[in-house]
C-alpha cells in the first residue's frame, strides 16, 4: 500500500503542472510587487474577518486582489495550482471511497 501511495505522489510531483507550479512560485518569490501584494491580501483578509466583514475593508481587499490577478505570472501559478489541487483531491476522494468500502462492507 505504501508503495502505491508513493507512486501516486511521484506521479503528481512529476507532472508538468506540479513542476510549473513550483517553478512559478520560485520566480514569484523574487518579485517584490507580487510578494508585497500577497502580504497585503493576507493582512486585509485578517482585517476583514476581524472587522466583522466591514464593507470598506472588503473594497480595499478586492482592489488589491484585482491588482494581483492582473499579473500574468500569478494567474499562471493559480491555474497550475488549481490543476494540482484537482489531482490531489481526486486521489483523496478515491482513497476515501476505498477505505469506506473496505471498512463498511
């Protein structure tokens, strides 16, 4: 079983999407604008929750998110990350089904 799980992990980590995700993440780390915007988004998200969803904070958050989402490399990263997360989710769902059937039938 462990070998099969390792094979799944290896498969995912060897996909183009995963490798691109890692590469883009490294590139973004050296981009001050992206780093700054990501930190600002995190801060504003916390502020928004703590403010009990103050509309002014939401508007500010949306504005920063829009700036971030207009950076092509960040958009590419999110697209690849979504694909990797879908693969992981699929494996997770299959594993849950397998164990559910194993333990309940």
